[in-house]
């Protein structure tokens, strides 16, 4: 007898394990369904079909509430006996207002409570077509309906309705054990589908906004370009006449007049520089800047710039020196490199009161690096991060020195167009700074190419 | 009318989940029940009696728990079957 009892006990435990296995197997199937698609409609249809098939349920339906919790919409219904395929159209049934419609579906959503119903009309009226409700009501196999609210974070995401061919009290152990994890899995799947669809919607909106922004940016660039051109001509005339007045072409001017004319001259120069920079930026941003990449001698460009600005440095009592070591050829556009160097050295002289500026070369394995090192005001870490942005200037100097805040932005765009990089370094305020850039070394067989 | 073969198949498959291939070997011992090489169930004589005997066969070996398993296995199908075709033990 003891032997028999052990056998019975083992069997009972195995039976329990079998229920667990079946539960896990169903959950795995549902998990596969939820992983197989991101479309809410497809996912809900597959979940409904899987549940109906797995448990022989005569009816299964699944629906979701909208994000604002104002409406409920059935998305999928599965009914193996529905030969007219009316269930397949569940996603086109009308939405139900959660505040206006009073039926079992809206009640379960509002109260977050599981409901046990006797008839499907309590649940599906007025969403489903009358034909379907009549058809299902005539089905003798449909004895009761269980309605589960799918709740996540105290919000009802939707409903799962299950039609049974027997009373709720005769649910199998397997069914009872499966409900809780199954509802959790379906809820997570719906959440995932909802997040995905809102992401798709947000991406589509962003694309539209991005396109509009690009259009606006192009219009702005075009405007700046035209406006700058229109400004440059009268500004050149003003500068010319101011120079003539200063030189006494229209008669001798008094010392106070000389001072005023000098100020007008400086202001016009600043305006011409600004307009020139704006034109540069608009050309770069509209892709109209032609960068002709050839093999160039970087050292000769640096020497040229150093010689040219040497006079200016002397006038200010500053030194300006340039390495005289030989450098391997690099890929770049000589005129653009000159523009970059002019900008960096002029800036260095402008923001240095004592000491001077050095141009230093470093040969790296794949690049040649140029450092423009000054003994000027130095930079904070925060300034360094923003320096190469459009209209950005170091806060320590912005108030005292005129400038457009565009020069370094133009340099960055030009250096990058030549396949290089540019950056600034400084040990801190009052400790000088270095503006560095590197360009790729030319390969032995030099190539010519064109970049925009 | 629900075919007895379908109910028998459900019961054997449910028992198979618990006791493995032994479920099929024990089923074949029931008089009036045959399993073809392709796994199809053939019932000779009264389906109701064969069903009852099948449940009894498992119960004889594994006790009352096995009867509950048989009931659970066909619970979803019972409402579709005629009362006259279902043995008392499964109701």
C-alpha cells in the first residue's frame, strides 16, 4: 500500500508540474506573438487567435483605450464559429466614449474590475454590428463571458474579454493558473505596441518639422547672402569716401573732425568684416563654398601669413614667430588654409597685450598639426566648449573687443571640409591659449579632388 | 455530436504530459480502444464505456488525482457533447 501511495503522490506532483509546463508553454507562445510584430493591430489579432485556439474559447476580444483615457476601441476579436468573418473587422467597429457609453466594457475600464457576464450584448453593444451580436448570442456554446481590465500603473490600457462554453466556476486549473501571468504579458505587449506607435507618430512629426526647419534655414541663408551682397557695395563706397576725407582729398580737416572720421572708418571696417563673415557662413551653409583639395605646402602658407601679420604685431609691440622646420605636404586648399591661419593669428594678436604669438608645427603619424600659441588672456573651460559655435565669443573678451563671433565657426567648417579638425586649448584665464588644427598628410601619390 | 475519439485523445495527451509515453501504452490496454500507427484513435463499441474504462485504467494505476486530470482535459469540450455520451466520472 505504501508503494501505491508513493506512486499516487508522485503522480499528483507530476500533474501539478504539467499544469505549470502548459502555462509556461502558453506564455512562451504569447511572448513569441508579442515579439513577432510591433503593429498594435496585428499583435492583438494574434493574441486573440492564440488564446481562442489554445483554450477552445468560443470568443476572445481585445481592445485598447486611447492615451487620454477618453475612448475605448476594440482591436481584435476571434470567434471560431463566425463564418461571416464579422469578428475580423473588430478594429473598424466604432470607438466608445468612456464617459458617454455605459456598457460592461466601459464599466470594467472605469472601475478596473473583472466582470462576469451572461450575454455578449452587455459587452459589445453598441460597438459591434447587430448581426454579429445576434450570431454570437444564438451560439449555445457561449455560456458566460469574463472581462478583464488590463491595468498598468493604475491606468487601464484596455480590455481582454473571454467567452466560455461553461460557467466561470468550471474553469480548469490550467486556465485559472494562466490568467494572471497572461494578463500581465498582454498588458506589457499592449504597452510596447502603444509606445512603438507613439514613437512612429513622433518620428513622422519630427520629420515634417525637420523638413520645415531645413526649408526655413535655406531661406534664411539665401536672405543673409542677398542682404550681405547688397550691403557690401554701399559699404565699400562709404569706406572709400571716408578714406578720401581722412587723406584730405576734399580739403584739410580739423583734429576733432579727424577723430570722428577715424571712428567712422573703424566702424565701417567692422561692418565690412561682419558682412564678409556673414557671406562666408551663408556660402558654407548653402554648400556653395568650393574647397579644392590639392597637395599643399603648409609651412609656406604659415610663413606667408606670419610675414603678412608681422607688421601688425610689431605695431602692437608683440612678437610673432613661425617655425622654420620643413613639413611634409598635406591635403588641403591653400586659399582656405590661409583664411584659417589669418583668422587664428589675427585673433591671437587681438587678444594678447603682452608677449607674442608663436606658430608651431608638429608632424604626427597621419597628420600635420599647427598650433597658434599666444600669451594672451586665456580661456575658461566653458568658453573653449562654445568657441567654435556660430556667434559665440569668449565671455572674458566679448565686452572689450569688437568681433562677429563667426570667424572660428568659419575656420571649423573649412578645416573639416579639408578632412582635418580644429580645437582650442588653454591652461586658464590670464595664462594664454593655443588654437590648433591638423590636416591629413598627403599620400605619396598625391591626388586631386573637389569637396564642397 | 462530440466524437468519443476526440475526448479520448485529449485525455491521453493530457496524461502523456504527466506520465510520458506510458499514457499511450496504458490506453492501448483498454478494451475497444485502438491506436493506429499514425496515432489515430479508433473506438469499437460504446464510446461512453471506452471513455469510462480509460479513466478507470489511469485511476487504477495513479489514484484519484488522475481522474481529476482526465476531467480537466475534457472540461472545455464537455458542454459540446451530449450527456448520454459522457460517463458519469467525467461530468
